[in-house]
């Protein structure tokens, strides 16, 4: 099959005229690597004016951190496509390239004196404070916009379930749900990124009233209940589901809150065993115990297969964007043949593979490093989405024209 439709010099449309489908975004964990890849994906949507179509966002870890930065920079609003391209993207880029979010260097000597014992027993709260200070994340869950519906995913140690934060809800189906959460956005985002044993659990004090038992199948409120604990401990949402899919879709059940799903997966590959988690922290790396890495890799693989099977069977409408794939890889998987020289305008196979090898950490990127990872996200989003609708590709300078 040959597709020369890129030659008209216009960006391909993934939303034909008259299409009013609501877009759902699932933004995975993966530290700054994932956060930057997701910025490229958002930029691709903004380039076509599609951020206004987003109805639900489900985030984990790095996806939660960067969405918090975007929303905070936009004044606790979901940005328009125009504002994202002109204001939000360059502002968040500047923050992510100006200094580490969480490392010994970011904490510094003043931080050692300021945070003291919290660096030993409550590093998640330290991350929340650094998120406020370094990335400008302020406000509370109640200040979030009504649309899109943003679900911040964590893992509750006490129940082993997916604990979610949103504007008007927090909890899980086992513990119960509270419908007026008075929680700072920085706390919710930091809890979503609280890698086990490296950053450690976020301890969340709970209100004594206002908890409801809910039906796990329908989410309907059944009866009021007293909380079983005064606090819960929350780990990284990736300990339960690093792709953030469960809040939007369950196997064979279609989609919730949207009509078209874009799952942006920038999870890191399972590598060789490294240093202990606490030792890796001195290097600014977020390294889980090996058991967590192996289990997480298997869970992600299973969820990916189920999602792809549901898309193939038309159970749901959507795409999976995988970091590490090149534009050529997307074409090969879809049996597309391109003219000689077509791929000269995109990142090479080697560049795409290197992007996936970027460490999972919360350290600052160089300007070129950020641009390379973001461009990777942009190009994979464009290649996957336009192949999905068989509508062609943008011109060779489309990314540069937006930079």
C-alpha cells in the first residue's frame, strides 16, 4: 500500500469536519521522560485545535506531574489549543529545563535544613513542596476546572486498590469515596509519583465524615459509612496501573467519559537489576525494588494486549502511542510503503530507541534533550493517529514550524 497524501503540505486531520467525538487521554508514568513525551503528544493535539475536545484525562506519576504543571500554568484551567502552543508549552518547557524537580541537588543544603527529618520519613511531602516551588503547582483539587474530568491515580497501600483524586471525589471502591476532597493539587500529584521506597508513601489524613460505600460495578453511592482509618498511605499509581487505563476503560467494557481514547505510554523497559532504590536516589533516579519492576512490566504488557484486542474487536475506539517506536515502525506495523526519502524528515529509528532509554528520574533536561523527547511524542502521535484514519502525514517542517 502506498500513501502519498502527505504531499499536499497540510497536517492530516484526525477529526473530520463535523466530528464531535470526545477525546480521552491516558498519560502514563515514567518520570520526566514520560512528562516530556506527553508534552509532545499534547502539542500534536493542540496543533489541530483538539485540546478543546478532551473530556477526560487519567494520569499516573510523570503524567500527573506534567498535567499539574500545565493546569497550574494555565491558571487552574484546561488550556485552549492556542494558549497551549503560545504560552503553556514554552513556560512548562522552561521549568523542566531550568532545574531538577526532585534530587539531592534540587534539595540543596538549604533544603536539608528546611526539610530535615522529612527527607527520611516523608519524602513524598517534600516532593509536593518542591512541585509547588519549582514547577509552580498551587491550588487545591476543588480549584480544578469542571472539564475535562481529570483523574489522578495512586495506589492505596491499605486496600491495594487504585485510589483516585478528582475535583469532587477521592478514594477507592474498597475503602469508600469522599465527594468534597480538601487536598492540595501538589499533594495529589506527588502521591501519584511516590515511587515505593525511593520517594515512599504519601501519608494522607482523612476527614472523619462524608464517606460513602459505592457499588464497584456502577460507581453508585450505596450508603454512608465511617472511615476505617484516620489516614491512608498512597504509593505511585504505577504500582497498580502505570498506563492509567482503568479509570477510562475496563477489558471488554468500552469507554467511560469519552468516545475516542489516546493512551500515551512512555513506561520504561525492564532493564538489568541496578542499584538499590535508596542508593539510586542519590543519582536522582527513581528505581523501584526489582520485584516491583518485574510485576509492573508484566501488568503493563497484559493491559497493552487487552487494550489492543479491544481496539481490534471494535469494543472501543482509540490508539496506543508507544514511546520507542519510530515513524517507520508505525508504518511497518500498518503495512504502509512510503517513497524513498520519506523518513528523512522524522527522527531516526536509533533516536526513537534512545528516547526510551532515558532514565526514569525527576531531573532537569537540557533544552535539546527536552526538544528531542517532545518531538518524539509529537511524531508518534501524528504517525499513529493519521494512520488510524488513513489520512496522511504533515509536511517535513510541521514540527519546526511550531517550535
